C-alpha cells in the first residue's frame, strides 16, 4: 500500500482529501502546514506528497523547493493541490519542482489518477 503525506492547513479540506485517498486504498498521513511536513517527511518517508500552497508558517512553494533540493526527498513526487488556479501559479509550482498541479475544487478521480500515475514511475 502506498503512503501519501497530505499537507493541508484547512481542516475540512484535509479531511475531505484524506477520505478520498483512503477510499482509493491509499494510506494517508496528514499534517497541518509546511513546517510540520518538513519536520516529519524524512522520518515518515512517504511515497508521494500532496501539498497545498497557501499555508501559515511555510508556503507550499517553499516546501516543494526544499523537498526537491534535499537528496533524501528529491525523488518523492509532489502534487500541488491549490485554489491558486492562474497559469502563473501552475508555472511557478512546476518551476519549484512539483510533478503535478491540481486546482481546487477538483474532481476526486483526477487527483487519484494523478497520484497513481506518479506512483508508477
């Protein structure tokens, strides 16, 4: 079973996304912000990270940049999942090293399919 770290500061969003992932057979470890994610990612060793952008303490762009520059975590796929839906936001997320970018609100199957595709690599 694959393990996904979900980084989302909004409780309702976090519970909804975690439920969608669990219902698809994915183990989910949820954290509330980017700093908590960075503090736990090396210990947890997730197969993939789903990352919000707008968060307190440390935004998703910075978290992605740090994950991708760390030799221990640079191979972990990152899916940015954000309400920031402008083309520039998507461009900037990918420029930070994200492997995929999904705009909220999203179709749950779109997220699941994206995750499964990245996990197969």
